[in-house]
C-alpha cells in the first residue's frame, strides 16, 4: 500500500461540454466554468503537498472542433495567462507549458514565455499545461532529437541504456513521471496524453465532470492511489504471486 502524497498528478480535464449541455448552455459556458476548476485544482494540489500538476489543456486533435469553440478556448487561454500569471508568481508557483507552440498565435506564445520566465525559479507546485500536445508526437520528436544528438556527438547507440537516456529528449524532461493519471467525466481512455510518461501511472477515472471537480474529488483520487500496491512490474514483497 502506498502511503505518501503523490509527487506528480496528471489530469485529463474532460466534460466541459457535457456540463454545459446538461444545463441548456452553450459548450463555451462549460469551458468558462472549467477555468474555475483549474484554479481550484492548482490551489488544492499545492495545499495537499503535490509537487507537479499536469493539465491536458488542448490536444493536437482539438483543432478539429468547431471554429467558434476553438476561438473561445484560445480566448480563455489568453485570459488565464494574463489574469493568473502574477497570482501564480505571488504564490511561488512555477508554470511550464509543453506541446507544439508553432501552431499557436504569436501573442499566446509571448504570454506563455512571459509566464514561464517570471515563474521559472518558484519552488512550490509546478503547474504543467499541455497545449497543442500529443503523446505520439512527443515520442517521435524525442526519438528524432536523440538520433541527431547521437550523430552530432559521434555516440554509438547503447540500447541497454536507451530507456534511461531517452526521456531527456521528451517535452517533460526534468519532470518526474505522473504517479496518478486522473480523467474526469467517466471516459476511460488516455487520449494520446503522456503515453511514455504514464507507463506505470495509476489510472483513476471519475464520473465527475471537470467543471464540478473539487478538492473532495482530488482527495478521493489520492486516497485511491494510497490504497493501491505499486509494483512496477515486480511482485509483492510477501508473495511470489502477482
């Protein structure tokens, strides 16, 4: 049984649209309420002693959503970065963004860079937001970068050490793998999120829609994590079964 506070929690924030539709509201209203849930989760994670909180904000596949919805998501992203960066900094919270920035508009990229630069030396919880992120692309990009590094430095590939060496080329370099992956809204899939990093994460699926996700939900996920036997491919210390 695990008794410690998880160092890293990753969350797939799902259910904004269904939350809004259940109330007869446009999907964009659900995204607006989802921002409030982000603020709560960041605050609660820090107070509970979590060191890293990664939030799946926008996937590479989300560009396929209706144009108006994508515009609203980008508007909310701008609003969050403008309104919350100073607050994050005042609370000693570090912000890091992973994903492919090339497809984001220039003003958003500038806001991201400003937020990262301002908070880079903060030592409380690190909030990682995945924007225009896809796990497969992350792995392929890392493989290409490692190949170039090996070639340019005349290093002979050592496949025995590759698993330890490879993660430094991922977008999450320097960040420990998630202990827990939470997905809200009842869906039970990882949706191309942190595929390498979540190889041994504890998967927790909650029916709670993201706008309703509360401290109680976060604490319940941590309690579930503590109840599980994490063996990482091994066996229990008191048994040869498993």
